[in-house]
C-alpha cells in the first residue's frame, strides 16, 4: 500500500541512469567558459592541484569556520616512512552578537582565539603555515584568496560579502602584532574530505559530503577547466552539486512533497537536489508524508496532532533510529508516541517503510550523480577500468544504518566497469585544511629544489657571448694551415665557390646517399620568365647486406638504381651532369673529388675508406657500360641546404642543419682558407661544428647531465657541441634530468620506473607533446639552451662574414633545415599562459626552438640583420643546384 502511495519516490535503474546522464551535462556546462554563468552546477576551481603523496612533512595550523563554533588545530605531519599525523585542537564559541556584528569584529575575535591557542602551545614565536576551512559559498581566485559570495547558516556580518576573507584575517592578525602566520590555503570542507582520505589512500580523487547539506569535489584535468588559464596537470573542482536541478532539469522526478519542502524553506527554488537528499530535509520529508497519509485516513486512524503538524518536529535522526535492524519498530512506536499519536503496529511498520523509501531515494540519487563524476574521471584518463577511491564525510553517511551500503550498491550498479573504494574521512574540515597546506608546501619546496638543479642549464647573456667568442677562435684554428691538424672545428673546404645567381638552366641528376634509403632525382632548372625548379625523384632502399658488403657491390647497386630511374623517366642513354650528396665525413680535394674518411650510420662497405667516392662511382658506371654521366660535384647536405635557399634568396650565404645532428657552412673569403691555393673570391666552408668543444673549451658550461649523455653515447668525448644541441640527444638529456629529480624525490613520488631507466625512451619528438608540467618545464629548459647555443654559434659565423668584408652592418640569410628546427613546437602552439596558483609557478613559455635561436642571434650580433629561410630538400635539389652553378661557371670559363 505504502509502496503504491509513494510510487514516484521509488526510482528505477533506468531513471537513475537518466539522472546520471543529465548530471554529466550539467557538469560540462559548469566547466565551459560560455555556459558557466547560467549553469546551475557551478563547478568552482579550488586551485588545489595535487592530492597528498605521503611525503608531506612539517608543522601546520588549521582554522575551521563553518557554524556557530569554530576550531583551531595544530597538525604535525611526518613522513619518516611511517606517514603519521598528530593533532591538537581547541573549540571556541562565536557569540550570537558577533555573528550579526561587523566583519572586522568577527575576524578580530578569530585572531584573538588563534593567539590564545598559540600561547597555550607555546608556538607564538614560530611563523607556521595555516590552512583555513571556510564553509560558505565563495568565489576562489587563488589558493589563498577567496571572496565570500553570501553568508549562510545564520551568519550576517556586515561588509564581508564581496571581500577576500584571507586579507580580512591577515589584517586582524597584523593589527595585533603579537604573532605572524602564513595563510597558504582557503579550503572548502568537501576538498578537505578528499585530502584527508588522500593522505592514506593515494587513489582518492573524489570528496563527498552527505550530512546537513550535500556536496562533492573531484580532480579534473586542467585542459577541461575553461575558467582557469593553463592546460597542464589537474585541479580539484568544488562542484556545489546541491544546486543540481535549480534550472528545472529534475522537475519530472520531484514529488509534491519535494515541492512543499522547497516552498517552506528559507531559499525557495535553490539547492533543489540537496533538498531531496540531505539530512536537513530528510526528516521533514517523512513528516510531510505522514501528515498527508493521516489526512487521507491511511494512518493513525486519520488522527493528527499539533506536534506532527509542526515543521521540523520529525528529526532526521529519527529516520536513522527507525531504520535500525533490531529495535527499529520499537523506536518508531516511541517516536510516534512522543509526537502525541497512538500508533498501531501497522502504523509503525508503515512509518518504517516510509523512512526506508525516503532514505533509499536519497542514497540512489547521490549514487547517480557520483557515478557521473567517476565516469568522467574514467573517460578523462582513457581507461577501460577505473580504480578509484571516494573520501566521504557527513552525518547521514556515517550515522544512518543503511545509507552507505545503498549508496555503494547504486554506484556499483551504474558503473559495473569500475572498482570504487569508499573511505570514511576523519575530520576533513580540520585535518583536511592542514593537508591542503602541507601539499602546497611540498609542491613549493619541490619546485624550488628543481629550479636549483635546472639553474646549471640556464645560460646568461655573458656566457652566450663567451660561447660565440670561443667558436670564433676555433673557426680561426680550423682555417689556419698551421693550426688545422689539431683544430676540433675542421672548417673543411668544399670547393663550392659561388651561390646561384638565377641564370642557371638545364637538366641535372642528383644522388642523395646518407642513410638506409637512397634517392635519385632529375632536376630541371629554368631561367627567365618561367624561372623555377621542377623535380622528379624515386627512393630506393639499400639492403643491409649491401651496406656491409664490398664497395663494388654498393656502387654497383647505386648505378643499378640510376639506370632504373633513367628508364623510368624515359631518358635512357642521355648523358647528364650529376651532383652527388654524400653525407659521410669526407675530405674534399676538389669539387668533384671527395675522399671518404670513415663510414658512419651503420655503413661498413669494404674498400671505400680512404678512396675517392667519385672514382668509385665512375668505375661502377663503366662496369655497367650502359650510360655515361658527368659527375660534377660531391656535396655535403649542409652546403646543399645553403644552395637551395640561395636559389630563392641572393643574400643566402650560410647553411645550418639542426636535426638528428647539427652542422653549418658559410661563404668564406678565399684568402682566409689557407688549406686551398688562391686568394681570389670565396669558397663555402663546411664547418663540421658538432665537434666544437671536443678540446674541452666548453667544459665550464657542460653539466653533469651532458657528461652522462656523452659517456653513454657511441662516441664518448666526440661531437660535444652537437650533443648539447641536436635532436638525437635532447631527449636523453631530459631523461637524465628526470632521473635525477626522481632520485631526489622531486618527481614520480621518488620511484624510478623501468621506462625511465631505458635509454632513448624520450625520443626527441616526445619533446613537443609532454604531459606533466614538470616534464614540460625540463624539456623547455633543455630545448631553450640548445637553441641559444645554436644561436651563439650562428652569431660567430655572421659576424665573421661581416668583419671579413669590413662592414659596419651586414644583411644575410641563413638557409635552415632539420627536424628540430622545423618540428619543435612552433611559437603559436603555446601561448604565454600564467598558471594561476600559489603552489606552482607557471612553467616558462616554451617558445619554439627557432624563435629562441633567432632572438639569440639578434642579441649577440646586433650589427647583422639575419633572416632565416627554411630549406626545401637541400640534399636533393641542393646537389643539383651546385651542379648547375658549376656548369654555369664552367661554360662561362669556356
């Protein structure tokens, strides 16, 4: 009979799923910048960015103000492996007249109680960090700034609404002048609940309160929180979920009793969800049902008593008492009798059932919204199965005999794919506030320690100038005949004596050999009106057995590929000039003569080292007796880069590569190239600058991390400059720093994972898309240093060109290629965002590699106007252009 009567209060699983989905939509509204103003579920950012990890340590104070009493606590947290928390606290009353007086009086009273407490514990001389639980609706803008929106719970102090409560408390303390504290955090009691449980269970990422009122908070991804700048990491969101339904989305499941309660409340139309659930209203709901059924003659023989008709006379604790297993019916009899009724056994059974239906609905609704929160966390993490913990507090949850069990059951029914643990929080509003403070302190201390370690990677303007000057000295050594043999920066002559002038024309072949793939290209260069370059190419692979076989086999394979390409292009039997990009260390004695010094990149073909590669190629062409080619030039890819850009921009006289490796070349005056006869004109010099520093001249700026990377590399002690700036090594530097952080307990909770131990897990492409703030910060510092060092090297080059020509001002273009330069996050990807938080300063803005490099060159070479042009295919098109220029010069000479 009762079940039928209260049919609308019994919610099916379908209805609960529907409520859960509606709540999901409300959460999204609250998080969106455009939808938040009209959202009923406000989803307030709390600026709490991390739950405890168990390494918190120290002495903290907490204030808990949320009702007619307030508490002051001292919380000692110690980590010595045993995670223990000791607490002492004192309760102080707030006299009625203070609750209605001025704000200044209230905060003066709080400051006085705080002084009294510190006096008692003899800690007045210490400046302790304090966490402040302030359980009133607030708009938080920082961890330590909270603006009161409205007083509730009987408070009415003047001139506090619209003000920051922290600064009011600070003023009252300062005015006294007898003690000083550091107010670190303002906390909502829900957040405190999550934090207290989070100390014992690191999976805890949700806080829930079901007591007089109800609310929840959880850890949300920063990228979804539109109201706060920054996309990194997570932040706790105080949902203020009691207001769910204030926009009418729950009207279809609210009953006449819910409407009646709302009309009689102090805040009609507000907190509608809370009114269906929380302890403040549960007893009243039961009373309204009893009254209506009695009026209809369904209970108490139709009798009503003045007590039963008085609002608030059926207390929520009665609901808990009546639902107790053993003595429930007897309790029902006692309570109803106290209300002046003469209940029959049937009346008692019916009342028991009504209590059961009301409290079950409460638990079910609460479970439905909680399931929505957990599902969101699961989706945020992209998991198939979520394991998470919910910290819970509140009298209904703790004191009602079946509420907790029913709530758990609903959550498990709605989320079969999750393992959810519920932990009862002990003193969230006191210990929790201290916990938030302890975490903020830990984050700040760890940040400071990390900054100290990263300091070694930050170069000053003076240091960069010094690097520029040293590069200049090394360049001179490499150019000089006497000093060349022991120079580390080899400054190799390339015999390329001119950049394109735009009159080049004709068809050219280019070969590009520098790795496991090999390309053949046909490049058609036009001049005049239709000036431009048209290219056709084909890629061939080089099998490992050929890379490591004999030189004859290797060059025969290359010639076979050329033959295949000519046939493919329908050009069999045509004799064309050819440029050969051969990206291995060579000593060039002429434009068309390059002696291979040593194989690298996995090549081991016998009988090639010490030989002229052009000869080896010509011999293979003759062996085939199918076509004849005119091998005009052997080219290094850096020079090719300069030439491709030179075709577009006549000012281009420098080539730079920052990719897997790094190198540069530029047009030097012949009179300075002592290794080659002749004084007239210019010649491109291939610097091989990666070896800068191999003689120890950079040791004062190399860090322990650079040394570690060098030791583990294939060529310890060699290419030291390259190891500080090129893509092949940046990820390794980052990994070494992260390992160091972790060993010092500043990251990953001090646990080094297997993944972190593996070399090269941070391939450098990993640098552009990093998750955690800390890792990103390290990447930024490492990439920034690389770009600055690269810029310092470039500055040395452009200033040398300027001085060579006796100019006060030089306009020059640098042709650039390489994955690091092109792929490292472009300036636009990260806008300079301030991460608003007391606990974590914002990471430096990761401007792109190119931006930082350009900036550095500008600062170190103010007398040069340097333009950077990205090269397209320096090793293919570049080789053809060198050949084209050489043919142009040869024809002019003839």
